[in-house]
């Protein structure tokens, strides 16, 4: 059964007056309980792939059609490295799987790719270090449970990859679902402004770590994030050029400086981007000048999309600023939901990020590039950091899963009817257990899909470039 489209009925496709998430119901508690009759909470655990499910490799090849051809083998190589890496790179596959089942109709602004590695640390404009969602390429309004299921599935796959038993993997996935439910029920009792101002400061993280032996590890992660700035990137990514000015060092195929003659074309895109910034931030950007740029390969699922970094220098003080310019394509959710209200996919990403995150990058904006391609801009490094999931001990993974579940609930509470969702979830653990069951089932399917990818590589159907 295909999920019902969410969004604004009758809205012309591409209308650019902002994404719409359904307003709170007149009686949200009753709305949440009615949704239980449409999709019982226990039904989330009884999931099986349909007989007409698409070949996962076909889905990946279809995505490759719009990407930089020479980079696609790197994407396949990264996805083939592990089952968890495959899941990270396959949001389009999971979106189709989620859409094949009935949904609650309780709509939020979805992250669209809420796996474990898409949460992390970054600096607020006030220079506090926060924990939040950090990837919004697939954001779109849709049923809240889709994000919860992707998070739980990623936890189960990661736990198995780390050598945990199925029982342990299920327990950690259950922890994330329980944390989501409890956080949503707490937020349902708060006022609108209190929910909007809610955030997770890293000062709150260490008290959550029960075992003292892990606190040093978390402190190291936080300290490393604080050191990841444009100044640190300058030392790592550049060297003096013939004129003494810093130049980005080539590291092909992962980092390839553009031809100097192409800088004027990038300047035109820069002007388009500048117009999307608030006036005071555009004035701040004007204090910098672009001096170099390079194509950069990023992530797993994003590999092959067009991504560049720009090196800027403050005109008065000489301080560096690195901005990332990343291509934005249609969300992988869009074939299964209402189309985005934004004609410009970069604007879609920026708008979704601003809605879901407690605070967002001061240089977040969008622009149109060559051939009409859509891009969004943000800082490359602004005290950014992420947890290392590989090899994470089970009890630490459990705590991290709870933190991600709680953080996801905060983003959803800002953008959807939190009272209706809380009423749907209830005070018992029926939803938690169902999501944990789903997570294990989907982990099995991810293993089969990963095997299909490696078989396609071994047979020569597709070409992969491992280790890059």
C-alpha cells in the first residue's frame, strides 16, 4: 500500500512560498489517538518488503545518472565498505521501502536521512557548542515515523557491525525510540517559545555519560570539534602559492583546485548566494574576498554530486573563511510525498535546516550555478565534530542513541503537531518495541542489499573504487 501524500492539497508544484506542515489539529489529542486506528503502534514492527520492491542497485544507478561520472565509482566503493556505510548511502532505497507501508499522517519537517552519523556538534552564533541534526539534503515534510525508523535501523546496523548480538542491537534501537517518545511527551507540555528555544548544549553531555571511562573519549571529541575552524582548515588544506598567497593543495580525486580562470564564474554564483543572506550577514560576507576554490568529495551518499569549497580572506585582517558549496537535488522523499513547495532545491535544504536545527550556520544560503543547477552554501568548518560509531562500546552507543532520539524529537516538535504525536505515542512502550523490531528486520534487509551491491561490483555490472 502506497502512503498518502502529505503537504498542501491544491498547491501548484514548485510554488515558492514555503514548505507547509499541517497546522495543529483543533483537538490534537483526539487526532493522535485516531491515527492509532489508521496505523496501530504495534504495526510499525510488522514490516516486510513488498514483492515488487525495486532492485537496490537499479536505484543507485538511477541516482548516478545526474552525478559526476568519474566520482560515482568512489560512491560505490564507500558504500561497499560495510553494511552501515551502505545504509548511509542509500536513503533513496529506504524512502521507497517506508513509502510502501501505511503512514500515520502526522506530518513534521523530516530530516529525511536521520541516521546516526547525521547528528553532530557545531557552533552556535554565540559560540556555544551544540549537538543537533547536521544533514538536510533530503529534508521534506512527511510522516514523523519515517525519521524515527531510519534512525533506529541505522543503530541496529551499526551495533551488529560492531559485533553486538541481535538482542543488544534491538535494545539500543529501542533506547532511541523510547528517548524519542519521552522527549516528545515532555515537549508536548511546553509552550511554543520554550520548544523553539530548546537546544542540546555540550555542557549537558558529560553528565549523561554514566561510565567515567567514557568521559575522556567524549571530552576529546568535544575538544577536537572546538579546534575545527577555518584557521585549522587553512593549515590542513592549503600551502603558499607562487605569489605567497594561500592556495588549496590538490589531493585528487578528493580535492581538486579549479582553474584560476573559472574564479570569475564562481564570483557570479557568489553574488546570487549573497542575495539570499540576511542583510547584516551579507554585509559580513562583503568583508571577505574569494581567493581560491576546489572541487571536494564529501560523505557517502553525496559522492558524485557537485561540491566545492571556497577559500575567502578578510580584506582588513587577512583571517581565512572556508565556505562549502554543495549541490542540492530533489529529495529522495519527493517521489513518495508531496513535491517541495520550493522551486529551488538549495532553498528547500536551507529552509528545512533552519526549521529543524536549534540554530543554524550564519552563512547558510543558496544559489543557482552553471546549467541551472541548485546549490546551498554553509561554512566548511565551524567547530564541527561527530562521534566515531565504528567500534563504539554498546553502553556508549546506547547513550548516544538516546541522545539522537531526544534530539530528533526536538526537531520534530518544532515543526509538527507535537501534542498529536505525543498522544499517538502514548505513555507505554508499544511504539518503542515495534520500532526496535522494525530496526532488526531492516538491518537484515540492509545486509541483503549490501550483498547485492558487492555482487554487482564483483560481476562487473558496476565499477567501484574502494579505499578512496
